[in-house]
C-alpha cells in the first residue's frame, strides 16, 4: 500500500511529549504565561488544601482560559511574523485582535483570582 494511503498510527507518547515541549517553550520564552502560572498556583493550592472544590475548579477554569488564550496569542504572533516579517496593516490588525482576546481572558482571570484571594484572606482580615 502506498505510504500516503496508510492510516496514521496513534502515538500518545509522542503527543504528550509535544504537549510538554510546547508548554515548556511558552513558559520559558513568554513571561506573560509564566507569571500567570506563578500567581495562580499558590491560590489554587490553598483552596485545594482547604478542600474547597468549587473554588479549585473555578480557579483551574480561569487559569486554563488565560493560558490557552495566551498560547494562541503567542502562536498567532509567531506565525504572523513568519509569514510577513515586514510591517503590514492586516498583520497588525490580526495581532491586535489576538491580543484583545488574550486581554479579555486576563481580565476574567484577574477578577476571579482577586475575588478568590479576598475570600481566602477574609477570615484573617475581617
């Protein structure tokens, strides 16, 4: 059977390795991804330790949303720079829209982390 007609073999180990490679590249090269992880993990860990599962899920969801949008934003920027290294108005618009999506998710993430931080500290402060 010709090579182009063969069914691709599912390789979960390769997919997992690719996932961790991409995540590592994003965290190491993009400060905006790294600091969100650093800010989220202590609050997430606190609620996990306190067995506040709804709060853990909410923070995980917000963290996932912001990281996914940041990763897509970074990928779009890299792709745009590769396709068109010169200044181009359409590329600028594309990058601005991707940045706006990431910015919106950052606002949601920051609001959730702020509210959850206040809830976590309120017994000690008030």
